[in-house]
C-alpha cells in the first residue's frame, strides 16, 4: 500500500481520557435527543458524540479517540477525511456546487472511470444522492426494460427506507406502522441461503443451493402472476449480519433468471467498491448482474450513489429521467472519482483481501475458544461473529451481543451492533496491527460477557 497518510495521528489508539461516554457526550446527547427522534439502537446503546474523524480513528467531544471498526456506517471506507477525497470536495464546494443534471468535466471523468471498473458492459449510469433512491431508480429501470412489474427479494435483505426499497425488505414493526400493513403490490420475498441457518439441506446436513433455486422456480410459477421484472438482492447481507451465500448460489440464480427473462439486480450499495475485496461483491462469483446500485463507499462520506445498467439496456434508461436536485452534483462526482482513484492508487483491494484473511484466521481461533461464538462470517472486510446461547441449539444470544458491543465500545472500539451478530467493517485502509488490536478488544469483551452470563 502507498504511504499511510493516517499513521501519524495513530500513535496511541485507543486514547481514553474520560469515562465513556464522557460528561460532554452525556450533556450533548441529552440536549440533542430532546429534538432528534428515532435514533438507531447503535446510538441508544452507546450515546457518544463524535467531533472528529481521521483515517481509522474517531474522536469524541470529551477527547477520547476510538479505533473505528464501523467506517461510519460502511461509508468512510478509504478512511475518515482522506486528504485526496476531502480536497476534491472542497475544490468543487468553492467552484460549482450544482448545475442540475448538466454534464460537467468531473461527471464525465467519473462515468469513464466507472465504465472501466465495472464488469461486463455495465456502463449506462444515473447518479442519485442516497442508496434508497438509487434502488428505486433500479426498480423503475427493471420495469421499463422488461415491461414486467413484480420483484422478488430475500428474507432479511435491506435496501433502504423509501416505499419501493422497503417493499423488498423485512417489514419491521416500525415499517408496518409507518408504511401500512403490507408491502407494495407485486413485491415478494423468498428465503435466501444462509449457510449457518439453512432452510434446505442435503442428506449430509450441508446447505442445498439447488433446493433454493428449485423453490424459486416453483414460486415464480405458483406465487407470482408470472410478471417478475427482477430478483433484487444484496450480494452479501450487510444489515442482517455479514451473511454470505454459498459460492454456487448467484451463478445458479443468474441461470434461473436468464431462463425466465428476469433481470438480476445486485444492490451493492453496501458491498460495492472494495468492501469484500473486489470492486463488486458479485465479482467473487463471476456473475455480471443486469442492474447494479452503488453507494456508501462511492463518496467516502459524501452522499453520492449510482444506478448502473448493462449497455444493451441503455436505450430504455434514456427514457427514465435522471433529473434530481442533488444527484451527480460536482462535489458528489469529485468525491466519487477521488474515492475510486484512491482505491486504485493505494492498492486497497489487495489490502482488503490480506486483512480479511487475517480476520478470518483470528475469528476461527476465537470460535474454538469461546462457547458463545456459534459462527463466523466474512469476505474481505465485511465480517461477522454470530453469538448463540448454545452451539447445538444455535439460539441467538441477543443480550450478549448488546453487552459485548457496549463493553468493546467502552474499551475504545467504535463499531456496529446487529443484535446477536457482531459486525465488523473497519476502513479498508486498516493494517494488521490495528485489525488485531480491535479483535483483542472484542475478544476481551466476549470473555467478560461469558463470565457475566455464567459460561
Ligand atoms: C444494501 C443497501 N441498499 C440500500 C441502502 C440504503 O442506502 P441509504 O441509507 O443511503 O438510503 C442500504 C443502507 O444501509 C444498504 O445497506
């Protein structure tokens, strides 16, 4: 990797100077939450207030510096405030902030770059400003391309919080209250293969991918009105807890889609641009989707997302207006272009693969040593540790997940809980020392929680 620009600020991390969360965090959090409603469980379980981020660290208002295993929320993948990316945004913030969907030099350079790094002929692009809106654009594109209107997605997928996006995700109680007691018409969900909790297994107990595909085939025939435009899926499930399907799943699903003239829509908002060690997570399986959405890492913190379809469908996309207030504004395009250049110049993908291997080795050992670690998951730096009450019953251990989250945060690790699955998504620039240091904090916390619960 190129010179590590963030190392200087990393002499002593974590660096803890008050209790966590400290008194200033407590006061600010009390003030802010009088008005800000609906904070995530992540914040409610650990109400710290941050004021600075640099590379792989976050600093709170009390002056405590944390090692970051969250990348914001899978967003600041190339490091908080990467100088090249921040300077690119600052340049356009002082030059041209918005000119609707007119083409600008920086937008043109970005689409050339995207076309060059996407697999196959994925090169017809529209820009938006959040993941959900890009997903909705992909849904419009799928309907226009196929002339069909139904969508199939997977149990526990997440695609954002607008009406179309939430219709292809699990309806949590809050969604039901706010969106009404059903998803939009024509949206269906099917079980997707989770190797640790398979629904369909072979005689030897291993997951049976073919049985899932056979079920989908049957479902298309019997459960839909035979008007399916697309399967819309996360290649690996981020929110559900870093769950990867078996390697033969997407090649087989693509074949099924092609047989039924159904598009494969890979929502790579969370996984795209290096998170799993490939530009697209789908590249792991050599499957080129028909539609892709990108977000999060794309702007390294600046809100920019993209919806991309194959060249053969470009004419149809021409009919769907890309016009939006913020999509593809010069600052957004500059952030995305600089992020992709950083990914290439700093050999980020190599680093992600190498660090991912180290994490998996470490987690393997931890699973052997700890009675409450039922499973480990991951590719690259999209990682998960699944906590269970008992390894044979696999009963999810949610209380342990929350306690481990709080304990490790108190020890100086900023990260993301997912109930009983501990999710790790450090910045993709992280090195071996800090990768293992973060895992030390997690392992110490797991050991303490095991003791508390009498293991
Ligand atoms: C796979 C996936 N798609 C879409 C979204 C929605 O993105 P946004 O929050 O930017 O609307 C997310 C957000 O976490 C996501 O993980």
